[in-house]
C-alpha cells in the first residue's frame, strides 16, 4: 500500500509540475524592474511574463523603502485546496507576505509587528487575490500548490 501511495504522490507531483509551467523560472527584484523600459521575466516553459511599468510604480509607491529591495516579482500565489475553499499562499518570504498584507489593507502595522502576529505562513483568500489581480494584474501569477506533506 505504501508503494502505491508513493507512486500516486509522484504522479501528482508531475501533473502539478506540468500545470505550473507558466510560473516564472526566476523572480526579479522590484527595484531592478522599475529601471527597465519593458520589464519581464521568463517562465519555466521559456515564454515571457511582461509587467506593466505603471503597475510596478503603483506597487512601489505603496511600499516602505526597505521593501523595495526585497520584494521579488511576479508575485506567485499558489492555490492550496487542503487549506480550504479559495485558499492561496504566497510563494515568497515573510517580507513579501507583509507587503501583500499592507497593499491589501489586511495589516496596518510595521514589519516587526507583522512577524510577531503572523508566525506561520499567511493564507490569502479568493476575495483578496481577486483584489490583487484587479490592481496588479501583470505582477501576479496563479499557480497550483501541493499539500505540505506531499511537497517534499
């Protein structure tokens, strides 16, 4: 039984990999992207994700200066069905979770306060992701995540 479970997990991992070929191969810093005329990143399958310079500037205006160095784009929101209906996690670090929470109006304090209040991974829900897509469509990519115990 254990071997069939491992096989099923491997098949699921491979299918998710195929579903996520539109995700960026590597993300790039917001500060760097702001200096480019046609900011873009390559996807896993070799295509380009082109980012709107106006959206980059709007995002930069909404962030504290310290965040400009650390935020990587595009923001990758992973759909995580095991966390409940319409649940997403941000593929990134705590600073990017903080930035996203600030931009969406979920959190109003400073970064240190955020780290204390949100010790575990922050879960974002469909209405928040919809708002993010409405405001920063070219800066966000939706992917499909695996349950934590299968992601190994």
